C-alpha cells in the first residue's frame, strides 16, 4: 500500500484566479483594459463596464480573439441607477463577484485659477463619488458572501504635485481615493472584504501624453528608471492585490511609479 504522505503535493499558485470573477470599471481602454486582460490571463472571469457600447463590444471581440469571454456592460457610473444596474448585470452574468477594480477616472490639466466648477465636479463625481457608489454596491454583495477584494486605482498624484502641468482637482481626488481606501479597509476587514489601492506613475495611456517633448524633463528624466510604464506592466499589481497572494494585505496603497516618489 502506498503511503499517501509520500505522494507529491500539488499546490496551486496564490496568484491563480481560476474560479474567481471580476468587474473592471472603465475596462474598455487604457489601464482598465490592461487590468481586464491581466485578470483574465490569471484565470478570472471578467466583466468590463464603460460608457461607450461601441468600445465595449470592440474589447469583447479582442478578448474573444485571445480566448477570453468578457461580459460587457454599458454604464455611466456617475449615475446611481447605472451603478445599480451594472452591479446586478455583472452578478447575473458571472454568478457572483469576487473582485472589483474601481478604475474609471478623468483628469484636467490647468492652473487652479482656470479650473471651472464643472471640471472640478466632473473629476470628483467620477474619481471619488462614483468609486464610492460602486464600492458600496459591490461591497454589499461581497458582505453577503463574506469575502471579496476591491482594488481602487489611485495615483502617485495623490502623494505629490505633478509638474510642469497643474492638475489640482485630479491630485485632490486621488488623495481622497487613497484615504477612502483605508477607511473602507478598516471598516470592512471584519466582513472578509479587503480594500487596497494601486498608485501608478506615468504610464502610456490615452489620458497621459507621456510622449510629448514638453513633459520629458519632469515626467521621464525625473523618474529614476528614466522611462514611463506600459499598461501591461501595471496590470500584474492588480492581479496581486486581487489574489490570495495578498490575503493579509488591506488598507494599503501600492505604488508602481518607477521610483518617481522616491526623490
């Protein structure tokens, strides 16, 4: 008779998300798109939400070509009804939600004197209020299940003042995201819900014109690694925070900035 204690043990990777489900807001472009693919590549079933139905369907087709079945939800998460419908749709399509990536965001460049009330409201409505609404909606579902991981996409801009461009509303909104992350983590920890934030540095996306010569001096030359990031380099950090590899991590802000904030 074989002693089972001598049999080789198969141990799955703590980074493996097979069997997990995830919802990514703003998942049809930029960092959100990279996050959606990163989660899928780690084994998760993924739903993306975005305002543009056309862009959503384009991403679904791209995912299908790569062997992934994304579920697309058209939603404007600055609207309470859309948040409610998005959450219900994602749960219905995926069966439940283990992971929420609050990625959707916006930014305006401009000195404080030029920031309009509408611009300020646009930034805070999406970057903070909508993130709060999505966290509550999905968090209520996670509370019922007794588990979940929420990753809020903050920014190194919540820790520093970017230059040469001024972006006071964005900076303030990301600082709010970081502290809201800590507040929810402290409150929801006993419920089995982990809440963390990721703070990227300069990354090549539609929202960050990292290739413009006028920004090289401060954006690239001041980064210790002397370059910007690609979205695919940031995505693994989301996978980490979503996974069991981060099972004892909550209330943290993980900085992925090429060393920019080390100066």
